[in-house]
C-alpha cells in the first residue's frame, strides 16, 4: 500500500467519491484503477453523468455546490475532485 501524503480523511473521501463515480458512469471498473491523476473524462464522465455524480456527492457529503464552484478542472484529475470535496466537507 502506498503512503498518501493527504492523510486518512483524504483517503476516506476518495473512496466514497470512487464509489459515487462508478455508480454515476455505470461502470464495473475496479475502483482502485482510478488514481489521483486519472482524467475523469477518460473513464467515461460526460455532462449527463457529471450531474448525477455531483448530486450524489452533495447528498453523501452534505453540502450544496454553487454554480461558480464548478469548472472543467474539477474533472481533469480525480485528485482535483477529491481535494475540492474535502475542502467543502471541512467547512461544515
């Protein structure tokens, strides 16, 4: 197992996001194949399932996204999305 410099909280959030992501894109891909530098568009994220993913994340983590929070950069790397969610969860 590799050491994660972000810590256990980041790992827990990442695991939950992986689960939500695979559900949203309807994939049976192994969750551990989604690395921090994985481009989410490369694994099948599109505008339709992106909305589903974001709704799942809002429900799962208990925050509401504002339109100005969203950018394509969030989906360029899995780590970007995890860091974004982690910052919103830590605010609450």
